[in-house]
C-alpha cells in the first residue's frame, strides 16, 4: 500500500507555491469540486452605502 505525503508536507508545498506566486500550482492542489469559503464575509444583503448611514 502506498501512502501519500503527510499533511505537513502538503501544507509546506502549498506555502511554497504561494510564496513563489505559482497560482496554477496552487489550483492544482484543489479537488475539481473544491470550494473556498469565507465564513466571516459581510452579509451580501447588508447595505453598506453612504445613503444607509
């Protein structure tokens, strides 16, 4: 049975790709159906315009 890289190795590799600005390489680490979520993003329905103040 072949065991893949450790989580630490994958993290370090991803960090190296980030620092090298290798976007194609970073995208290659994701699953085809992967999603990046921002749980603390502002509510899209909120009105942050000046007129709301």
